[in-house]
C-alpha cells in the first residue's frame, strides 16, 4: 500500500513540475508574441510612411522636371 501511495504522490509531483515548466514557457511565449507583434506593426507603419515619402518625392521630381522643360523652352 505504501508503494502505491508513493507512486501516486511522485506522479503528482512530476506532473506539477511539468505544468510549472509549461506555464513558464507559455509566459515567455506570450511576451515573445507581443514583441513580435510590435515589431510587425512598426515595420508596416514604417513601410507606409516610406511609401508616402517616396510618392511625395516622385511628385516633386515630376514637378521640377516640368519646370526645367519649361525653362528650356523659354531659353530657346
């Protein structure tokens, strides 16, 4: 009888340790997921901002190119 109780309590203790490790791992995973989500959101925001800046620069280049062509025609 004593051996059976020892086995049951040892098994319960082993299970508790495994659950504690799993809980610790899950907490770390949650933190990692939050960081990854923040990095992804920041990356998308940067990409959108960079695209906006690129478009503005392209419009400015086209406007200035038009002015240069106009000045060339006036100079002739």
